[in-house]
């Protein structure tokens, strides 16, 4: 199965803590902005309506109401104008991972036992399928039963759904080892190369054949892990008009690509100076080792900021194994940049760790409490332009997280 991040049925990924639009009159818009305020890692819960300032495109706005929300409960409200906040919780867990670990199972266990409450909606997206927890599931099944069923589905889907990706990585590792051994003086590498050749049950390929196959494998990997911008935008549109607060927790696994050591590639360049085709193919490998974002991140950020979602990017960083003759390079920079910018544009949480359970706990703690601010833009016009939002706390240096704007449609 293709390692395309966004899922089969309704596509993937998502985000932002938007600003709900409620038209009372033709020219009046009320903008809802979920805001999280921290001093280091501690949520500040004693702020009042007079502590906040809101700016739209640099112009100060009048705040109509502020609500302090903890989980689904409105703990405190200050209103110059009354609103009816929808604090229902919709959770979306995306697992774009190539391996299942015990810690991942612990993350699911803790989420089901300690986070989800009756009335909450839960959708889980794996590399193969989308699963929705039925509204009355907690009434008819124990949390332990739900946990075990979810872990079984995830383990199966991750192993099967990304088997093609893992196989391509294994082939690349073997081939990179063989090519490195050709130029190496290390006897262990040469013995390993002979063993690989015997295991493959075929004669050793020529360097030209190995180089061609190596490039083909790199191209296959690129096709297995592309981000589809159309699906990203479709997912934001899918969630835009759904009620309540929407939280997306996106797990993505750091990618390490097995590469031929650059010093060995340079040796090959010297040896094959009389073979322009090999020279060009070796030089092209360095281009394969670079990744630039292939989507319009500015547009994606605006669309997600305009949607009623909060995205939390959880970057799973397992330890890479060391192998003689092979250099493992991280090649997640394009996707990491894309997803982290998406999370920031929605006021979401971003962190990396080799422990997915710890990542999810931190993200839940970061998103559990928030303020809902409402304001009515001055001289609002439906011109379709993107309006930038900036929330400040007067005379304080806090870390403030909120969505960055909306489209005036």
C-alpha cells in the first residue's frame, strides 16, 4: 500500500483552532478564537477579558466575550455580548507510522482510559483504514475491551499498510551495503556482501546495474511517501462546518534512508571518469538526498487556520540501527516542515520523542484547557481576503497559541 499520509476514506491531516463564524446581520461577523496561554509549560487560568487584546490585520478589535473552558466545561465567563460556545470534543488520531511499538500501545491505552469521555467522538486513522468509535461504545464495552481492539487493529494496519515501504528500505539497505563493500577494504563488509549475494540467489550485479536499481528504489520510496495537497485541503473542508472543538493528533515517524557513504560515491566518481552515464547517475544521487516541500504551504496554512480544527504534530523519533558501510540520513525535513507549520497556524502542539506515549500525554495536557475569545471585526466586508489574527496578553510575556486568521467569505 502506498505510504500516502492521508487516508483512504476521507483523507487526512488537519488542523486549527478556528474562529467560528456566526452571522447575526448581513454585515456582522462574530469570530471565535480558541486561545491557550502558558508560562513555560503551565496553563494560565486566571486571565480576564481585560487582560486580552485582539488585533485583526494590525487593527485592535473590541472583545465581546471570554470563556475559560476546561475539557468540555465552561469554568468562567465574562460577556459584553452573550454567545453559546460549543465545547463538544471531536478527537482524530492519525498514525502515519511504519512500525508498531509497545509504547504506541501504551499511548492508545492511556487515551482510552484517561482522555475520552462519554459524549466525545473519536476517529482513528491508520495507514489502511479509518475507524470511528461509536457514540455509545463506552456504555456497551469496557475501556479495556476497546483498548485491546484498537491496539489489534493498529498493529495489523501499520504492519500491512506500510509493508511495501519497509521492504523498500530493506532492499535499499542491502544494496547500499553491497555497493559500499565493492570499494571497501573492510573484510567484514566483503564477507557480508557475499552473504547478501548468496541470499538473493543470484550472481553479483555489475556496478552499473546496482546503481540503476538503487535509483529505482529511491524513486519508489518518493512515490510511497508523497504529501497530497489536494487531500490536505479536502480534509480541512470536510471538517470546516462540523460542530464543536476538533482536535487532530498526528503521529509521523522520522524517516531514515540508507545511503552509500558520500566518500565511497566520490571514489566511484574517480574510477568511472570515462563513463559519462555512470558519472551523471552518481551525481544525481545527491539530488535524491535532498527534499524540498512540494506543496504550497502558505495556502495550506491559511485554509487550516480558517477551519475549526486544532492540529498537534507528534514526531516519533525511534533510534536508528547502525550498519557497517551504510550511512542512515534523516529525510523527513520536508514533511516535518509542512506539518509543524500547519500545527503552528492552528495554535497546536509540536514535539518530538522516541516515546509516543509521552508525546500524546504532553499534547493532551497542552490542549485540555483554553479560552474562547469572541470579537466582531470592525467594518467587516466579505471580500474573500485572509484576515490575520494576533492575540496578546497585556503587560505579560506568556507563550500564546491560537489560530492565525480566517477568510472573510
